């Protein structure tokens, strides 16, 4: 689960090139045709019923061809960034941009709800868990 703003596109941009980073494909052109990843679905090269390519493309514009072009540029730029420490670790860790952000919360005496399954700010995490009917632990130490 991912909070749309500001994480969704960053997460898509980070995850979709993983077959290239892992050496499963040899170059970007192969990634665009790789049938086991989400990138090829968004580019229209493969189809998976469970993947909502339209939603992601809608973040890049209303014209489908232009949106695909913008998405492709966005992912190519993301590949150049390489491994992103701010997208590694548990949900709260990712949401705060890494251990430095978590430490800053602690130093400020601020508590935020975190869950490794959910990428988002504390209020978003709490709402998702509440909507899912899970009990929240109300005791947290900064």
C-alpha cells in the first residue's frame, strides 16, 4: 500500500527498472519488452489484468501516447539515480527518507504510526489500518 503523494511515482520509478539492475535484462530496450515486470505493461508491450497502467499513465497526462513518453523519460532518469536509500527499509523508514528522518522525528518528540506494509506518512498509515479494521497501538515512545 502506498500513499499517492508523494510516494507512488517515486516507487514506480524505483521498482520498474529492478530487472535491469538485477541483470535479468541487458539494457533499457530489453526492459521495455520484459514480460515479467510492470514497466512493459505501462508501455503497452505486455498486458496484465491486475496492473492498472491507466492509473499510472494518468499521472503523466491525459493523452496516452504523450503520457507514455513522459513516463518513459521519468523512469530513464530514475535509472541514473541508482539505488535509493530513501526507498529501502520498513514503511516509516521509507516515509521519512531513511534513518536520518526517523532520528529527526525522535529528536523532535514526534510520533508517527508506521507499518512495513504501507508507504506513507503517519496519518495515512493510521487511516489505512483503521479502514482495514486493524487495532492501532496508541502507545508510542518518541
